[in-house]
C-alpha cells in the first residue's frame, strides 16, 4: 500500500507542475529588451511570443479567461498600460 500512496503522490506533484518551469527572463530582462518607450502592441506581441520564457508556463495551458500572471502584470504596470487595452493587443 505504501508504494501505491507514493506513486499517487508522485503523480499529483507531476500534474501540479505540468506546463510550468522556472522563467528564463526577469521583468528587468523584458524591459531591457523592449526599451523604455515601446508601443503597447509591441509589448503585447513580445510578451505573447515569449510567454513561456517570461512566466515559466506554457501558453497552451493558459486559460484565455484567466488574468495575466504576475510577471506579465509587472511589465504592463512598468509601462503604465491599461489592462483592457493590453488585452486587446494580446495575441495579435
């Protein structure tokens, strides 16, 4: 029975980490790559194209109704963009 419980725990941990890893880019890296005054369209496109590197999550796993992860929100806040405007540019 102990082996079954250990296997179940391993499966649950693996499922919880599905589609996630450590981000490769920090908020500072994103800002450095984009510069200080990019357009909202350029920022949204960059974040969409590099979603996995910025957040450590797979874009395919993302629920479209979900709010943006903290890493993306930090970039939006840095440039003082409106969330609704950013959302409209997302994925274009």
